[in-house]
């Protein structure tokens, strides 16, 4: 594995020739590596993304979005973030159209609601709850996909962050994970997949699930069926923790323990994303890989 | 248990004996292999009758090693119980030894064991009743089986170890041989023949052994056939419906699965068995009309009542055995919480419709005479009074050396506890009848024009939110959200730090009810007569319970029950996860205040002028 990373990061090395650098001492490096412990007196979000088409496909059908901002207002500065992963269903026509449409419609609907807060001088009070806003955005996306790419489908895992609250809308088998400061990693979404349902019902064991032939079959997807019901819930951002959104191109091939290990060994969020993508590719890269990592500082 | 010791009767403690200068023995309530179980009164609570169960273990083993092992087992039971916290497991209060005897002091359970219920019932127990108990037993098994670091195996599930309390809920008793299970480690066979599965006889007890024994217990309850009198593992030859044809084929199938000879053919976990029981109940429809306990009807009688001169619209408070409650007859009453005896009353010049606050020996309460009164809790004599410019209907909140209270004069007042003078007044757009909540160094309060304010300790506003109609409901902050209801028929969940709406839940009608929160459930009520339970993260409705009139009093969560009054005059006790009715009690007038539950007693005032004390 180490060799692999060495290979991966060999190329940019030549730049050193022209750069003037003041070498950091060991202590400084350690403090940088330990990352977010550099406390911030104002809460703020940081995020990073990674994507890869994988090793075995020609087409990228995943779409991601990351918007990180701070809302200035009379109750202080409020961190604002919108992060989405959508995985267009392969085998359906226009998987990439579906995931793309989902991202644009959901983000567009949500950002329009927040437009006054972000860009207007006199914000009108929002008359809807965060859960209502994200629900209506998913509903819009459902309609748009059915209109513009009928027959196609996509997963959608969207996290809307305001202050310390994370409101999640979820359909399909992309996932949101919480990585806690104490070193635990835990999915916070439930896959809407046949294999997960069989596992929940006790028909197959987790081991059997890992090798189940129809692992890609979803029973709920955006763009598919009538009366779509996304899972919507609000949870607090774990203190000193990290929120990860990813497609099954990552979680399906890299175990939670390896995700955790790679994350903890990476010096910062951006490198963590790159390393996670690299480890999914190293494991064969059977599918498109998408990952978004978000931290709340302060 | 060692049956060999059973034949020699030993000296039982006499009623009137005091153990450890604390537990006054009242009577023998059970006899086990190693000693008796007594009902006793805890003398550390002189003002209330607090009953406990004292389980005795007499150690007569001559061999010192055996003696030591027996004491260790007893200690292990004590330590095991101390780590468990579940409504279906008795709480342990104390553990001590005297001479040859060791004692466990446990929660006293008002009720009867399942074996006695089976014996005392003419004919068969109703299927829905047995099903409901089975579901609760699966819950408690799932809880102990998921104990960390190692699962606990109860190992002795049988009707005589299942108590049914006065609410009709099951309590698992006798953890004497329960054992933490370490994978790969073989245990020895203990348990009760007839109920125990084959592998337990081979010294191999896993969570699946408890599932088998639960199947045997339910089989016994439905058929009245005691498995101890039958050949071991012969359940397959005695299908339930052969003896009791009224049982549904669905339930029979679930129990037969639990009783499979081969471990791998049983349910893989108690949670799976519960799911199977629930879906059997759904299919046959018996879950939709679960009976409330047959033990309950007679159980709900007031311990005492006290009559005021006018309606009680407010909520009681308790402090050191004294109950304080205001009445529309202008008086604040102090009553002995144990027997309802009148201690003193303090007259004001207006009705008292709120909940008094008790802090450091003083009682704080507002009156419609516009004043905040402060009275000595023991003496009933005035300490100081504070004038506002309008009737007070908000309840006081004491925090950080100040009392915070709203008034119809449109202000939230912060009054210094020592001086009785205003530290500041915060002006709002209308009357403040909501009770302020203090959290995160902020004061949260609503008003009658629908504004919701967050004010810091200097009296400066942090943020404001506007509902469409009045917020009479008092906010509660739990986790990172603040919850309150409004006359606009909405239950709001706002981010407690910045006021963003996390979610809104649409109620059938307007609400002045102050929500209660426990774990992930927020409970509230509305003028449509429903009590609602909503999941805090997803805003999904878990259940709603219909009372016969408006719900204006606020719910209280105590242990795993919700207590809430209704304008229909009744106080309801509901299981808080399912909304199932445990009991209700009818007063003679509408209830608009909230109950107070303390030490297993519910105190509630009614507009019939009376204060009631009921067993929780």
C-alpha cells in the first residue's frame, strides 16, 4: 500500500526545484498533521471532495456538489454548507443525466431559498423549516428527472448544514457517515437496497450480504416510482468530528476500518479525499468513486 | 437454584424487624431456595411510604469454599443488576450482609407473578395479553443480550420469574443465575427443567437459550400446561392449538419457532422474535386492540385528595416532602405530600394558575394580583414580593441567582433572588404567559403575539422568531433544539443557538401545551384532544392518543410513562414509546394543569377544586 502512495505522489515532486521553502521542524509538522485541533474562535466549515471514474468503467455517472459559506447575521456568523452525492444508476439510460439533474435541481431549489440570506442586504425571514426546504428540493428533483430523463434513476444523499445542525435527505445507497473524534465511524443513513433489506430482515448475514449477487438493486431511487419518500432527519454535527458523504464506489470496496485508517493517516481533508479515492481504485475500482469530507471548526 | 435446601424451613424474619437500621420488614412475599423475599419499608423516607423488596440469602453451607462461592454469586447478582437500567428489570437500591445472611434491596413491584396469574385465571389468558407480554419480554431479553462487554443470559426464564405490575407491564425478576456470556466459554447447566433448551443441559447457554425458555413460558401461559410436568423438549408434540384452539395459527408458529430443538432453527435474536410477534399480532389484528391490564381497574385509587375553595388550574411542586400548589381561590397551599394534610396557606389577591418554584427554602410564585410572591417553604411567611404591571400567569424559573418570570405587562422580568429587585426587564410586544427556559446561558420565552425571544443574562436579545399566533406554551431545550407549541397549530423545533427552524409538525388544532422530551421523543398535546409523540430527528409521528376533550395541560415523562391531563377531566398514563393506555383516572372537573410525578406518585390538581395523589 505504501509503495502505491509513493507512486501516486511521485509526479508532483519536480516542482521543488524552483520553489523556495523554509523547512518546517518536526513539531510544526506534527501540529499541522494533527489538523483541526487548531481551534477557531468562530465556527466555520471546511470541506474537500474527491472523485474518480474508477478502473473498470468509461463513464462517470456520479455527481457531487460542495458549497461552503458563512452567513453573517444578527445571531453571529452561522456556518452554512450544502453537500450532495448522487450516483446515477448504471444499466439505466442516462445515469449521469439523472445524477446531474438531481444535484442541480436540489441545490438550485435550496440555494434559491437561501439567496436572500447569502446575497441580499435585507433578508426576509424564512417561512419554512430546514426539513421542509430539503424535502421540497428532493420533490422538485424527482419531477425534473421524470420529465427530463424518464426511466433513469439516481441515489441522492444531501446534507444541509446550518450552524451545528445537519439536515440530511437520503434516497438509495450512497451513504453519509459520521467519523467521531474518538475514532469511531458510523453510517447515519440506511441503504434503500434489496441486499440491506434482506440483511435487516435477517434473511442473509452481513457476510452473505457482502457477496450477494444483486447488491446493486435499489428499492427506492430518485426518478423512479410514484410518491417517493426520502429519509429526512436532523442531527447535530459531532464535536471535533467529520461528516463523510460517499457513493458505493467507496464504501462498497473499502471497509469502514480501512476508511478510518486512511482518513486518520492523512494530513488534511483534501489529501484524505485523494487517499480514499486511491484506496478504492487500489481495491480494483469497480465503480465510480465519489467522496466529500466536511469538518466543523470551532 | 438448589432445591435440596428447600426442605429445611429456616427462621424467617418477623414483621417489625428492622434491617441495617433502615428497612422495616412488613411481610414475607416469597420463598426461594436460599431464603425469603420480604416487603419492607425504607425508613430513610419518613414522609412517604417507600416500599422495597428485600431478598434474603441464608448461607448455611459448612464448606468454606462453597460459602464463599454462594456469597460471590449473591454479590454478582447485585453487581449485575447495578449495571442494568431497563423498565422491565427491577432497580437495585442496596446490598449488605449480616451474620449468615446477605440481603439485596430491590424495587418493590406492585403486582403478581405470571405463574400465579396462570393458576388464578379461569380458562385461558387472552391471546393479545400473552402476545403483549411476549413482546415486552423480547424487549428486555434484547436489552440484556446486547449488554456490553458481554451479553447477559438470563438462563431462568419461566412464569414465576416474570412479574406483571399494576400497569400490566412485565418485570423480569431473579437474576440469581443470570450470567454474562463469553463466546466459546461453556457454562454449567442451571435453569429450570422443562423451560430450558437442550443445549443448556450440555452446559451451553447462549442468548438463544433464553429465546427457547421464553417460547416455553408463552406456551405455558397459552396452554396452562406446565412443562415441568411433561417430558423435556416435547413441545413439538403438544402444539398450542391442540389444547387452546382459540390461539391464532400465526402466534402458534412464532412460539414453535422459538422452541426449535436446533439452535439454528430458532429466531437469531430476541429482536427478531419480537418482530415476528408484532407481525403475527398485526396479521391477526389483535395488536390493534391490546387490552389494558386487568389488574389496573382497581389499582387506580387516590392515595389522598385535598380540597381547595376554588378551581385548581396550575401545577404542583414538591420540596422535602411538602407539596405546593396554587388555586384560583387566591391561596398557595402547602400540603404534606405523604398524606395530603394541610400545612399552611398563603393568601394573595388574585388567582394562581402557574407552577410554583422552590429554591433554597423559599417558594416563588406569581399571582393574577400582578405580584411575584416569595414565601418561606416551611413557615409560609412572606420573604419579599415583587410588583409587575400586569397579572402573572407565567411560572418562575430560578437560575444564576435570579428568578425569571413573564407578566401580562408585556415584560420578561429578571429579579435578583437576594434583593428582590429587578436586574432588568425585557420588553416584548405582548403578554408573556409562557414560562421561560434557561439553557446555554440564554433565556428562551414566547409571548401572546407569537414572538419567541432568546435573551442573554444581561437582558439583551440574541435572536427572535415569529410564529403565526400566540406562544403560550413554555419552551424546552433538549440536545441542540428548542421545542414549543403555538396557537398556530404547530409544534416547532428550532436550532437553540440561532433560531433556524429545523422542522415544524402540524397539530390538528392550536396548542398551549408545553412539550416534554425524553430520549428521541417529544410529547405534546393540542386542542384537538390528542396527545402526540414525535421523533426528534425525523419529525415523524410515532403515535397519537385521543382523549375526550382538549389537551391544555402539559405532559410529564416519568420512567417509561407519559402522564397528561385533559379537559375531559381525566389524567392519563400512557406507555411512552407506544402510546398504549396504562391507566386513566377521572376527576370531577376539567384538568388544565400538569401533573407532577415524584417517587412513583402522581400529583394533579383539577378544576373540581381537588388535588389528587395517585400511584404512578
